[in-house]
């Protein structure tokens, strides 16, 4: 693949979001809008990334420290100006520049890859993503001649009555030859209605100079630009639905998809059943034949082996759980390693945080924990041990394998 630099435009105010936070730092899936744009570009094999920031630039830079370069666009003079500023940070005279918006997080890595491929293969001056939208309102439209060749892109505000009916929209993602982009971007004139330099005007400048512009169509669900809170809801819904469809396809039962939230990174084995109102977050692995929910929350870094049961109002965080273990009601397990065939009674809590540091709990195979038990970490419960209902096992007071303890603080039960 050609050495491509991606230029992400993320300086905008995000006015329509009505937010104090930069728009691109809003949450989507388990991350942020910009984070998803970056990871999708990485998935396409793009190594060099330059992000143009403006509004609360320092917050964005701090959040993505070490991720490529950042250029500050001091005055928000439009997407054309943003590209002009960003180009200063693109090294080397040769190669391609992929320009994308920081607010279109659903464009898949595979789509970026195809666009780069189309651009490189046909040696065009510009390859851009388009798609057919039922409701094209607010997007730039692709204007073509009678032969179907691209002439220009026109923004909503500048469309004539007839042009408003055009459903082919500009997704806001383009590949350009760097030297041409540098040359022609300077020819963009300010748009009188919005007093901004529109990057989209470069298409007409190129076609008037007989340069080749080609389009690549993508899925409408990928094109969504996040401009307001409603778009954010829609984007999260699209991602969640995609993930749930993939899981259903792979043999997972999800009984109430409309109340279930599953991060795209989660891995779930065959014949596992997920019940309503369950939330499965980033980097969670669930084995086969498990039963999760209703009302369960599996937080990042949790791994469940096969045939595990997790029930209502159970939260599991950075924890490994062995096969056939049951955690069925009102429990919190954090920073814990649980063995196989363990039964954890209702209301059991691992106290993993002492106000300063997090500590680990180990619960070995075949342990039986009664209801309402508190385990104060760091602590280890040996294989086959039993903890009586209502006990508090205090820190470093490990329970020996096979031992039965009870009380507050928990002590061995003398027969
Ligand atoms: C833009 C496109 C439109 C396309 C749509 C796709 C232009 C003129 N229009 O419209 O054709 O259909 O995206 O989602 O480009 N930005 C800066 N600096 C600025 C202005 C904007 O960095 O001075 C950034 C924004 O942060 C944003 C991106 O550029 O990420 C696009 O700007 P936005 O105002 O959202 O443009 P749209 O009206 O959505
Ligand atoms: Ca936008």
C-alpha cells in the first residue's frame, strides 16, 4: 500500500452538540468519536496520522498523547483552511493524503483501505467516498454531468431546488495527491454564505483543470456524521446492532437485543445466552454455554470461561472466572481470579479498593461462599473452602483449602 498520511479534521466547535467538551471526545462504544476514527484508520494500515485541532485543542491532545501529530487551526475558517494548516505537518513531497472528518466514526477500516486502493490503482487526483442517502439533508451533494462524471460538490445551503433532490452525498473522506492538494487548495475561495473555506470546492477546481476525480460508494450506516446528540444515539445504536447481528450469526442467543449493549471488541462463545438489560464492555471474553443476565454488567478486562452463570445485578470488573462457576445475584467482583465450580452467594462483595490502591482476590476451585460475604483484598480463599453467610474475611487472612470460616471477622469453625 502506498505511503499515506491521514489528515483528520477535528477543530470544529461542535455547535450543534451544545457541549463544553470537544465534540470528538464524546463517547461512542467503549471509546470516543475521534478514538474510533483513529483505530479505523490504523485498521486500514495507515501509519502516519495528523489531527487538526482547534476548540479545546489541549484537551484532545492530552487524551491522544503520542498518537501521531497535532496541528492547531487557530481560526475556524472552514474545512478547506483546516486542510491547509494540516498539510504543513505532512512530511515528504510525494505520496497520498487521506482527509477525513473527526466526526465520522463509523467509516470502517476496510472502507478506508478500499478508498486508498482505488486512489492508488487508478492514479487519480482525488478519490472520494459517497453514498446514497434517503435523507441527504445537511450533507454536501455530488453533482455529476450527463455522462455521470463528477463535476463538483455543493453544500446544502448552496443547492438549487432541483439539486436538493440529489441523494448522493459527500461522506467527507477523500484521498488526494499531496503535491496537487497543496497547489489547488490555495485556489479555494471563501464561501460567501458561511464565510468559510469549503474543502469540498476543491473538487470543482480539480475537474475544471481536467484532473481525474473518482468516487467510491460506501454503506449509508458508515457515512453518519455526528453533529448533534441525536446522531450520537444513532451511531451507538448502529454499532450495537452490528455487533449483536454478528453474535447472533455466530451462535449466541440474545433474547432482548433492544436492551442489550455489547462492545464491538467483546468475544462471546457459542450457545451462550444473554438475557435482557445486560451490558458487556470493552475487551470482555465470555466462553460457550454461559448464561448472562438479566441486568448484568461485565466490565473491561473480564474473562469468563465456559458454562459460567452470571445473574441479576452482578458487576464483574477485571476478573477471570473459571468454568461452571455461578455468580447469580447482587454481587461485585473486582480484580479477582475465581476458579472452576465455585458458588458465590447473593450479595458477595470483593472490597478491592482501600481508598488508595486496588488489590487482588483469589478464590480457588470448588469454593462455596454464603450470602452477604465481604472479602477484603488482598486475600486468598483456598480450594474447597466454605465461607459462612454474612462473614467478613479480612485482608491477608487467607482461608486454607478445605477450611470453613464464619463470622466478623471470619474465623475457622470449630466442630
Ligand atoms: C462536511 C462537508 C460535507 C459532508 C459532511 C460529511 C465541508 C464544507 N462539508 O459538512 O460536504 O457531506 O462533512 O459529514 O467540508 N472542521 C475543522 N475546522 C473548521 C471547520 C470544520 O477542523 O474550520 C472539521 C470539523 O471539526 C469536522 C469536519 O471538519 O470534523 C467537518 O466539518 P463540519 O462543520 O462538521 O462539516 P459538515 O457541515 O458536517
Ligand atoms: Ca459534520
